[in-house]
C-alpha cells in the first residue's frame, strides 16, 4: 500500500496479547471443565473450540464497548487507535470465528448467532446465509427483512487504502 507500513510494532504486540488472552481463557475453561467431568481428546478439543469462540466474542464485545468505531474516515497518522481497533477486530473475527464456520461444518444457525453477537442487526424476518459468505465489520451491517447472503459474497463496510480507513453503514 504505497510503501507505507500499516502494521506497527504496537499493533502486532497488542494483537498477540489479545490472542494470548483468548487462548489462556479457553485453556483455563477446559482445565476447569476437566476437573468437573472426564474429557477424552475429542471432547477436550470441542470444549476448547467452544471456549475459544466464547472468549473471542467476549473480547470483541469489550472492544466495541471500550472503543466504538463510528462511521467516518480515519487516517493512520492521526487516528492510529481507531485503525488498531479495526484491524484487531478483523484479525480476531477471521482467525477465531469466520474460518471455522466458513468451511460449512458449523450449522447456519450458529453463523447467524455469531453475526448477531458481533453486532449485525436484522429486520424482522428470516436471514439466510450460505457457508461461504463473509461479513466483515458486522456491527456496521443491517440486513433487511428476508435478506439472503449468497455463495462467496463478501460485505465490506470498511475499506482501508493507503493508511485511510473509510467506515460506512
């Protein structure tokens, strides 16, 4: 992007810190659960995944509460915190949530639940979403009544170009 680095050392450090926190919370959850019930390898892995998803959703909700991202234009030079929060949110969504349910193994009901927990709003009616659709920045998206997300659709309310981030509903 025009030779301008968009990831600063602080961005990488905070991202690794957030991921370590989530991983630690998930590990702690499995450890506590294993003290209550006997877990084989499969149940341990499923439990760890469930705790990873829950921890990720909690961290993302905390980020949105502490540092909400309203619509507008933001620049790397003067709005570094906004871009950091936006990139951290995207990284956690892609690594800990979207890749797992985008493969089609997770039922669509959970996908809709994930999107709603991430801030996507829907009008009354049914929202259909195919396995390979992806909504970036779901807190900036409102789906109207009887909306349908098709195969390989990508909704991008945020756009980053050359150190400038544009967020639009």
